[in-house]
C-alpha cells in the first residue's frame, strides 16, 4: 500500500514559481451592490425577484453555466469569465486577463449590456459604490454558501459583518516574470495601496447617514481580522515566495473541505501545524493550502499573479483608472524605480499609519510631513508618463481620476458635498448618482 507523502513547503512555493510568465496582462474583479430599484434596499438572494432568480434568468438567456454550492446557485461561468456572488449578494464580474484595458472594458461593457434587461425585469440595480448606502448587515442575509457561514462565525473584527455583507470593491491583477520581478511588484504595490485607497475612496454614506469616513469600506477591512488582513510582513526588500508562504502558514485556519463538506477548524491551529500534525485524522494537501490562502486577505495577495485588493467600488470610468495606474507603474521598470525614489524617505510605520488614517481622511491623510494628495499627484504623473511610453493609448483611462486627484479630492468628497448640499441628505439622490 502506497503511503501518502506529507505536504512540503517546497510544493507550496512551486505554486508561485509556476505563475512566472512573460505575459504582461491585466485582470480585474469588479464587485457591485445589488439593490431593489423601488425601495433602494439591498436585493436579497431568495425572493421571487431576488438575485438567485436574476442569475437563473441570465444563464438561460445568455447560455452561461451554473456555479453551485450544495445545489444552490452562487454564480455563473462562461469559458474563463465568471459572474459570482459575494457573501451579501454583491455581484462580482471576474474577467479573464487581457493585454489591454480596452479589451477588458469592452468585455465588461458587453456583459453589462446583456445583464441590464434581465436586471430590469427583476427590478434590480447594481450600484458603483463601496458600501451599502441604505441597508446594513443586520438586514442583509448571507447567501447559502457553506464557507460564508463559517467565515462569518469566525472572523473576529467588530466590522467583519460589514465587510462581508455590505461592501464592494475593485481588484487589479498583474503578472510577473520571475521571483525577483514578483517581489519587486509586490513590494511596490503594497506601498501604493494606501494612496490608491485614498484616491478612489467612495463610501462615505452608509445606512442612510454620513459616517464621517470617506471610505467606510476601508474602515471595515481595518476591523475584520488582523491575523489575515493588512500588509504582509514589513514590506521588506528581502521578501521571497518562501517568506510570503511563511506568513500564510502562520495564519489560523478557518476550515477545510472534505467529501463535499466543510470541516470547521475555527482558528484552533495554523496551517504549519496542520502540515506537521494533521487535524482530527485529516492530513494537509495542496488543495487545502489553496483554500487557506484564499481565506487570507492582505492588501496585496500573491497567487500565480499579484492581486491588488483595497479599492472601493467606483464607476464613471474610475474603475479603469485603477487598472491604468497599476499597469503604468508595475509594467515599467523605470516607473517602478521612480516610485521607489518617491517613497525612499518613508518607513514601514509610515505606510501603516497612512493605511489607518486613509478611511477617515482619504487624500488629506498625512504620511510623514506630506499629504497623501501631494504624493498621489506624483504617482499619477509617473503612471501617465509610463503609459504614454507604452504607446497603447491607455493613458486616456487616467482622465477620470485626474479630475479628482489633481484637485486634491476623491469621489467621496463630491458625494459629501452634494449630500450636505443639493441632495439634502436624500438617499434616493445618492443612489441615482452611484447608479450612473
């Protein structure tokens, strides 16, 4: 009888080594908040005109396949693209990486155009906003996906329910050529994230009231689970695939999958202990690590690509500005060097303090002696110059964010001004604005 070989850290490191490629593609995950158009309340999963029936109708009309969990529809797939549901019914488009932002935008525009009549029949609108503007987590049920119930029970931060049920964001995915390239991009992306969180802050009104924060979504991530959120390590220059893996191994486990069921672990052990000693007769395998690493939520996550995570959901072309900034900087060695030079006087604690201050103050937060808005203008300049050099025309995608950043403001500032002015705190007027 052949004995099963224990999972070795070298097997895990290979997952990341196998991600090395010559491609310079750009990928995107785009979450939006579904509401019932008549009531402005969060759309639920299971009612007659709920999100599940929207998925069922769209699959039938456009020939998409179901993604299920214990026979419940939790998403759709067609070739490499997916439409999936986050815990509170947020609708996420995950688009196969493409060479240009133009190609990604064309696919999203096409998908939105196909979804709109089906959404309209259900009376559902998808909001381009970072947090539920009217309904709060207390009235938003989790979709029937087993892992979400375990996550909700385990995550110990005081705003973890807000994060799971109320928030929506934009994520950017970047390729790497080799380990050195991956680690350079990983380090620089981590340093950029608090600035981009500030630039795209777009969630000041929640539960029908001004929260006093410009990104309540970013605040919720600060208060979700510090064991698995935030920066990985100290944004260290000597980082490697193995060191990243070490951080993931040290993180408490939530559950594993066995025989189409979940086995709760609830933080009793970390993955390193699971590899060494097993758990209740179960031994670790590579699929367990993949699941565990997907339950690790840092600002920037290593996969077989680099996933940059912490941006509020935005619209009006701003969603593509996120991609353009990262593409311009991370796919140009000169641009990366310029960013390193821009950041050279800052230490880990400076970036960490900025991350904690951005949810409330956005571009008016300070890093060292400087305001984030002034550093952000330099970031934009470097990204634009690089995109012009690439000669793909993608610098046009920076126009939307330039209108804000060059004036020292973020999308939330415009919403707050209107909320306290023309809109007279009318949530219907906010919803009309973030639906466009």
